[in-house]
């Protein structure tokens, strides 16, 4: 990646992807609301998302946001 990058993690079962995004936007329990700030950061133009099982929370969704994608040829 290039520029800024951040990840957002959501634990637990959600009915749909929209519920996960809403959980990140509400960002309850995080005083600085860093997930909300990063989700709305205009420079993050690339996204990768994975969802899978979790031992404790049953499900987990991870998203990685990046300002740039850099190929090996660019390095």
C-alpha cells in the first residue's frame, strides 16, 4: 500500500454487511471514534474485506482501507 492505511474489525453476528458498516460508523465504546473518522477519510479509495468464523464471537469481519495500492513494479 501507499499513503495511509487502516483496518476496522467487527466481532459478532450481523444480519447483513450494512449492519457491520453501521457498527463501525457508530463506533460505540471508542471515545475518539477512530473507526468513524477513518471510514469517512476521503483519501481511502481502496478496500479489502474478509468475513469468517471466530472462536468467541462466532463471526468476525475485517476491512482494510488504503489510500493507494502499490504493485511490485512500483517499488
